[in-house]
C-alpha cells in the first residue's frame, strides 16, 4: 500500500514536471514569435523617401515632410528636375485660368558635346506649351545653356535675367539665348531686388542679388527668389555664394528667408549655405541639385553636416532623380510617383 502511494506520488511529480517543462517551452516559443523586446518596425523604412534622407541625428531633427502618391494640379508643384550637375526647376501654379508655369534655370545637356534636351523633353512630357515666366539666375553653362532651346521650343511670356557685367555674359550659350529672344521679339525683365510677381494665389519675390556693381564671382549674380503659396514657402538660391547671402541678410528682415523648402545654394558647395543663412532659412527640407559622381565633389560634407546638425532633411537629385514637392497652401509634401 505504502509502495503504491509512493509510486503514485512519483507519477504525479513526473506529470507536474512535464507540465512545467511544456509551459516553459510554450512561453519561450511565444516570446520568440512575438519578439516583445524588439522595437516596432521603422515607420519610415529606408526606401528613398524623405524619411531616408540625410537628416539630423542630433536630437533636433524636424519632422519630415509627408509623402503622397497623388497630386493633381490643384496643388502647387515644384519639380527639381534631374539635369545632372546643373539646375532647372519647374514651378506649376494653379490659378483660375489654369496652370501657370515658371521655369527657374534651364539646365544644360548632360555633357557639353551631347545634344540631350533634358529640360525641353521634361517640359513636353508635362504637357506644357507655355512658360509664363522663365528666370535664368546667372550666366553659367549649367543654368543657362539650355535656355536657347527652351525659348525656341515653347511660348515664353516673360524672361527675367540678372543685370551682369557684359564681360561675364560674353559666352556662346548666353548670346544664343539672346538671339533666340530676338527672333521671338522677347525683351527681358531685369531682376530688381524687392520686385514681387503675383501668379494666382502664389507670389514670388526677388531677394537677391542685392548689388551687382561689384560682383567678384559670377555665381553672386544669381537671382534669389522666395516663393509663397498660402502658409508655405520655397527659397531658390541659384549658385549664390556667402558674399551674396551676407548682403541679403543685411537688407532683408530675417523672416524673408524662412521657408519650408530650401534649394541649397551652388549644388551644395561649401562656399554657400553659411551658418547664418541656413539659420535664417530654417527649412524643413533641403534639396540639392547635383550630378552623380560630379567632378566638384558636390555636395560637400561640410554642408551636409551643417544641414544634419540643423535637423534638416535632405533630398538630392543625384540619388533620387527628379524630385517633386507639392503645396496645398497649408503644408508641403513630396509626390513619390514620379522619378
Ligand atoms: Zn551651378
């Protein structure tokens, strides 16, 4: 009887041990499957969207602009066209009379000997036949050399050019642009600081250059533009260097530079985007237009670090191709369907 009781006790002990072991294994298995110690998936995976951009890791990062896969022309659109190591930006403004188009710089063929017509093809693909404004920021090949073919291919209503020393504009591509204008009886509007152009509910103001009488670097002729649409604003800087930035900061209230999106000056060169200018602009997003593996080493690490330390997200055309940023008057967002 006693032996049988002992045997029964032993059996119960074994059963309890087996049950405990099973429970431990079950808990272990569930823990492994649910991975409760892991943080949730990154809501902004590294997929080439603004969330994957070079941005502040210093705890002062600003919220990224949102992404949308659709935008109709009821939004203002800014297309930072991938023209390699060059600048060309298309702004499409919704108005009661349809979409109005502004082209800031015409870019260049991908190499000087090629006949690529990147900008004209891009504008045609957008269904554009009229540019209501074309602004050529300064007489450098990478901004102005495709201007001639743009004028020939499209109906251009107004052209704004910087006032430059003729010695700085004595270049074949600039003369070609002026000849194309002559052929269409087009006169240019000289850029004047403080001039404001209204297009529907959008407006752009010329902030620079402040003084072109003593320009030492052709880049400092660059027309600098602030575009406002509702609560949102964009800053376009051409290749303006620190000397021009300083001059603008001296004559304008700092609020004139505050923007959501900054086109980084001079393709991210370390001679532009000074600490003071960046602090005044205080953008959420910076766009760098530059060519893949360009000879200049643009953008420079100093500028990328400066943007990162300021918590600014960065998008680059050499990584992303053409970048389209839209505004619905209240906020800017990136359109991610087009490249
Ligand atoms: Zn340039």
